[in-house]
């Protein structure tokens, strides 16, 4: 892996463009030259309406997809130079994903779901189980570790998903509409967990959302529109107060 020296940002995107159906009559450009820097330990949100490019930028940030043009440095590594196998290794080690739809394995217990990234990382069975139990305890799910997803509420599933995202102690957590399928009270609990991970564990958290109220709780708000960053401003970095 080829590293870039002395980069202060954990994420650096330079003139990122993304096109689909390249060279075809229906070619479409979704990102139009994104420049984005995220510092280590920062909690930011990326907001925008449907079709603004949020999902596309999340896929590139999470190295689930490659840009058509531009440079993306993740923790000092120019990911454009890496093979798919190396990118898979980086993704498993450096990034934890939390999705609106939870993406848990249906016939596996909460404990087994949290163990899965550790299995991919080649961690021994005993250490996997110990780490998974610790994480489930940390997010208040120790008494549900042997339950399968169909035996859990939406909020409990999302807490399991957060524990799974933390399994390999990644530097970055990418959360794509993580409260979108939850009621407001449960969503509040999930946001509190993210805030705690940021403040007490120093995690870099990128929240993809259309919810402006949740975005205000982050340190910086980046607004996307039609594949362009059209604004950046500070958030409060504090829990929203009702009323």
C-alpha cells in the first residue's frame, strides 16, 4: 500500500467525479467535482435531498465504489492505487458501516452478527466472542446477545449494527440514515451512542442524513445539491433540545 506523507486529514477527496453508464447514450454524472476533507476524530454530517448524490458519495467514502475521476486519500492511502483485494482489507479494518436497513444476517444471533467482521479479519474464535460480548454490553444489549434479528426491535437491531461496525475498532464510522427506520425516541438513543463514540472513543463519524435536526448535532454540516457541495457550516455538536 502506497501512503501519502504528512496528511493531516483522515479523509481527503479532491475533485471527485462519478459517472454511471460511461460512454453510453444514457451516461449520467452524479458527482461533479467534490472536494472534502475530514479531520481525524471529527463528527460531520452530509445532508441533501433525494438525488443530491449522498448515497454515491457514501459509497465512495466507504470504498464500496470507485470515482470516475479525482483523488481519494483514506488515512494517507491513495485508494486509487489499491487492488480490490487490498481495498477490501482496508475497508474491513478502517471503516464501520451502519445502515438504515440494519443489514443483519437473519438466522444468526446478535453475538454472531457482531463477530462477523472479526471472522473476516482472521481473529480467533475465543477472541471474537470476547470482543463481541464487550461491544454488546457497551451498547446495552448484553441480555439480547443470543436473540436473532426477528426477535429484536428496530432500535435493538440498530444497536447490534453499531456494535458490529465497531468490531475491528475502525477509525471511521459511516452511518447512512441510521435513524430513518426508527421512531424519534429510539433514534435519539442511537444518536446518543454515536455522540458517545465520538466524544469518548475519538471516532471519526460521518452521518449521511436528510434530517436537519440530527445534522445540527454534528460539528460540521456539509450540504449536497445536484452532485455539488453547495454549503458548509458548523453544527452545534450538542444534543438537540426539544421544544
